[in-house]
């Protein structure tokens, strides 16, 4: 498989991009977070085309001087990622075997997913698409033509999912152009957006973007991605409120991650906080086994203990469905306690 080339922003010498919103340099990160040299040492020697990238807003939520901060661990490159572990692959959920035209993944009969960009505001080290070939699987390469034609020709498709990367990293003009074309297709009933932007770079959801949401004629479901209650700042809350006011339905999916959120108390806190800010807990995904992410995997036994404890802490409507993606054509399955 080709290695991905993630679109990058021009860098200044201090490791930030030209608008100062991202950190991409381990030394700058350690300085800003007052981390010991051992953190930097553990990252040096990592041989990965998936570089460090953290938004300023996410950085602000990380505790200074704490190398085990649960938000830091999600984005901190470590040489551990070099290990090749059996059962892990570059395409753990079968994206490529379900790609019908570049950047269009048709796995489930009535919905289709577009990988509209490879760009993200942060690089989550456990990402299941960390090795995805965004260059070749790019639906924008012909101005969306093949993707739109494919959707037109498949009247069984009712929902288009914009994914990536992060679709809200697209220039608004590009996003708008794509969505206008989707809106013209009569059999499309819903638009779904998978995005971590409102959580990790809420400032990007600005007035211009909110005004654009007002104009979208399809019902919009936004599946957010938050793994830990510390990610949900008051700024995040305010942006989510404004999206809700525009009729955007908000759901959240998380990934169960060792050292980050592998405790029932943390996950219960997350669900409660999501409810308080108007977001429905939706999925708790077990780790998709992408090369470089093995150190995040939680054992089956511990997963079972967490799930059992979580059920006692949460009312049913706040309990996320625990799911595993089986890859290839079988897709996601919802797990019950006995099958974990
Ligand atoms: S924001 Fe989503 S797509 Fe981007 S690196 Fe994180 S998990 Fe992957």
C-alpha cells in the first residue's frame, strides 16, 4: 500500500504553522507543556510518515508537566509505533476492498462514505486511517465528478457520509460545492459528517461555517469524536450549542484506548458530560488494529470488566454501543457483554 501524504501547512521555525494554530514539533511541544526530556527521547527514532500535529485548542486542554495526561497520550508520537504486531495492518477496516471509485467507500447498502480530505486538526496516534493512501483515494481529484456520478447511479444510497481525515478541514467553498451537488440527488435523504473539529479546534466552526450550515437543505447528523471528558471545554460546549440551534443532530463516538479512557469512571463521566452539552453517546469502538497503534489496545478481559462496570454507572440511554469493526465486508458489529 502507498504511504499517505497528509496535506501539510507551511511551517514557521517554532514548529507552528503560519496561522499559529498547530504544533508539529516535539521540542516545541515539550517546552510548551513543560514535559521531561524522557518524553522527547521516546519520540525520537520514530520512523513514521504520520507526523506529530496538535491544534492549539487541544494543547490548551493538556495538563502542564504531566507526561501521562490522557489527551497528550492520544497525540504523542512514540517509538513504540515502530513495532510490527501480528494481526495489525495498514487497512484494518477494509476501506480499500470496499472502495468503488477513488475516495468512495460503499460498505453498507444504503450509505456511502467519502474520504474528502486527508487533513486533520490533530493526528491521533491510534487512527485507523493513519496509513490510508489519501493521495490516490481522493474524490476531489476530478472535482468530485466520479463520486457524484456513482451516488447518482445508485438509487439505494440514502445517506452520504463525509469523512476523511476531517471534512471540516476542507475550505468552506469546496465543502459547499460538494454538498450542493449531493443535495441535487433525489434519493439522498441525509448528510452525515464525521468530525473531530468541534472538539479539537472549535474556533474553526466560525460564523461563516455556521451560516453555511443554515443553508444546507438536507438533515445533517454530525458524529463527533471525543474520548475523554477533559476534551469538552466550555468553548467546545458553546460551539456544539450553536450547531444544535441550527438543527444539526449531534452524536459522539469514542475509541477505547489503553492509558487514555480505559476505566468505567472516565467513560461514565464522558457520557454524562456529553449529555449535559446536548450530545448523544453513540459508539464506543474497540481499537481498529492499524499498524502503529498496538500500544493502545485494551485486553479482552479488561474491556469486559469496563463494560460491566459502565452498565452499572449509566442509564441505558447514556450507554454507548460497544462495537468492533470486523473489516472487509462484514463491517461493524455491536458487541454484548458475553461476546467481548
Ligand atoms: S481526527 Fe479522526 S481521521 Fe484525523 S487522525 Fe484523528 S481519528 Fe484519524
